C-alpha cells in the first residue's frame, strides 16, 4: 500500500493506494501550515482505514509547486523520511 501526497491548486490531498487503485483520500487547503497538519492527517487516514504505519510501503509526492516552495520541501522531507524508516524495519 502507498500514500501519495498531492499538492495542486493550493490543496493538499492524501491518497491511499493499493496496486494503483485509490482506496481512500482526504484533503485540506494549503494554508502554510503543512508542517502542523500533514502527520496528523496521515494518522487519521490510516486509522480510518484500520491500517498501521507498517502497512504503508512507500510514500510519494506530486506537486505543481516548484521544489523551492516550503510546502513541497516539507512534503518531500516527510515522504523521504517515511520511506527511509520503512526500509529500516
């Protein structure tokens, strides 16, 4: 199972996917508070689907903002850290 973080049109969407199929999603407006909202939103998505962090194999980021935007950097940092931690298990 994977989580995709989409940043498009000032909207953050978390998409839970398995084998390319969307199972669930949640979204919230990008209001320069991503560092405060991202991890709790991921946690809610997992709990709603009765999943544990170990069930997520990979996290990806898709953004229409450039890499210089803090929002994109925060999302990529969370995804990279998640992916690194999941390989350590």
